[in-house]
C-alpha cells in the first residue's frame, strides 16, 4: 500500500463517519421513502433518506458531492430478521423514492448480468486469480456475451456458445457481425 492509497482509505473512513453524522438530526429524517415487499417466503422493508452535504464535498476534496443517501433494509425469512444500512455518496440530489428505485434497478441489472455470466461461462468457478488475469478474462467474457446476444438465431445463449466452439463457420459468422457496427 502506498502512502497515498493509505490516505485515501483513511479519508474514506472519515467520509463515512461524516455521512453517518448527517443523518442524526431529526429534521433530516422527516421525508423518507419506505417500500415493503413480500414473496418467496420473505418480507423485506427498505427505508431511504437523502440529505444535502455540499460543505462536506469541499472538506473531503470531493468536489462533486451534493449529498448522502441512506437505505436501511430489514429482511425477514422464516421468522429470522436481518438488517443492514448502506450509505451512498451522491453527485445529485434525488428524492428518497428515486434513490430506492435507482438502487433496486442497478442491482437488478447487475444480478441479471452476473447470473448469465455464471450460467454461460461458469464465471464463479474460474480459477484465474493472478495479476491482471481476472480483469482481462472478465472483459473478454462480457464482450463475448455481447457478440453472442447480437446473433439473430433463435438458439439459447448457451447453445450459441457451444456451437461457436464446435462450428468454425458459425464462429466466423459471429465474429463478422462485430465489424458490422
């Protein structure tokens, strides 16, 4: 760890501490959004609050900082409750409802992509862990997924990937589609 990265980590810890302090005043908690969902044997409640924090942006050398968001999530599965609190440094001031929607949509996209990568490429079972290898192979997997998705044939993604491995003509067809755009 370089001295600079140590300062950044330390600064990040102070930013989190200051973010937590922004939510202690009761007047900041008046406007919050709450969502409740139940299904698949679980009940989940999320509460979001957004507060302004422009002055802290200058203090922490974070010029785009406009505010902080906090989402408290409580999840109950088979009578056992767990909770977590997440803080977000924001470069815009969304409403608490918008913050909840944005975070939910982001994770829906992430989960769909990671599920597809794990099913199609068995990414979770990958053993490459040295140097830049994991990052490089991740880029190649995502690009391959993009290329295969663009193929108009009616096969599943898994079948297209298998066929590309077995059939050089089909593989060339997929690769030729890259240069079209």
